[in-house]
């Protein structure tokens, strides 16, 4: 028997994500509402048992295949870009000059308007909550290795992981996304295995499980109702009951040291 997550019941997960999408009147309102939903979710937790060895092996192989598929897509996209630049070096120089400006402009445009009608997304799990990242804004997937802590950082900052010549910033995704639920019991239950890299930044979200890559359309998403709080949350994938991440907004918040519920300047 596989373990059930705190968000195993679909109606509870949908209500939780709906509450995040809507703009609350006051911080006290959202805290109370979220606490109530999380309490309801916690009541649905069944007794957990260890996965059998065969099931663990099957899950691991599936996740490795997902990581390989995503890496292949990213590498192919990068290779095509490099080949285009070789054929047109002038355009390459111009592209490098405009990259930061383009990123800034894109971050001000709703994610829905930048993806196109059809797009692919990577689904992954954190403490029973499924999150989705569009592949066009995914920087890669790494196995989590030794993480070196840094002092003077926010509590959701796990530390730095060395990968080749890069120092990757590791985010405790559970603590960042749902700080109101995070406690010692949850911290002890987490088993982070993958680092989901965000765009071209050095930020990565710690993940427990890779679920799948899925073809979506903009109609599959319930988009956020207004701007303001939680700009990182673009919407909810309706059938999958998961949160769709706006990577550019998330990077901006992480750079500013903000948590998921903080108001952006």
C-alpha cells in the first residue's frame, strides 16, 4: 500500500488551490481559511506503509525516464538556438544584448499570453502537493546531492549545491509554497530527491517526486483572477488539481528574499 498525501482527497486540494488563486481581503482571512483547509486535509491522511522494493524500483525508473525526456527537450531547444546563432553571429550578439530586457518584459506579461494555446509542463510533487512548470521556462532537473547551508538567509533557503562549476540555490519548496502547513512533522517526512531548475537562473525547487510531462492547452488551466498576492501562482490545472507556476515571477520573488505569501513591492 502506497502512502497517501495530506492532499489525497481531490476536493480538499481543489479548495486549497482555489483559496490561493483568489485575492483575500486580509492576511488574517487567508491564514484562517488556509488553516481550516489544511486541517481538513490532515484528517484524510491514512496510515502509511513503506513501498515495496519492486514499486520503489518502478517509480525510480519512471522518474529517471521523465528526467531524461525533459533534459532531451531542453538540450534540443538549446542546440537549435546555438545552430541559429552560428549561422547568424550578428543576431547572436544582438540576442545577448536584449536577453535581460526580453526577460524583464516577459515577466510583466501574464504567463497565459506567453505560452501559446498548446504547451508542455512538467508535473512534480512536494509534500503531497502537485506543482507544474512549463517546459519553456524549465532550466533542467538535477539529482539532489550534498547541500551546503549558508547563514543569514531566509528559512526556506536550504543552501547551495555544487553542480559542475555552478553553485545552485536550493529552495525548500514545502516551506516556501505552504509555510502555514510547515511544521516539524512535515519537515521530517520530506524526502527531497530532485532539483527543478527555474529558467536560466541559479534557483532550484527541491522536489520529492517527478510525476510526468503533460501536453496542455490554456483552456485546461483556471487562471488567477487578479494580480497582487502570489504572483508566482499563474493558475490551477483543473483536471490534475495542481498549481501552475509562473517561473519568471517566482525567480523575482526569490531574488528579493520573499516567501510565497509575501506582497511583492
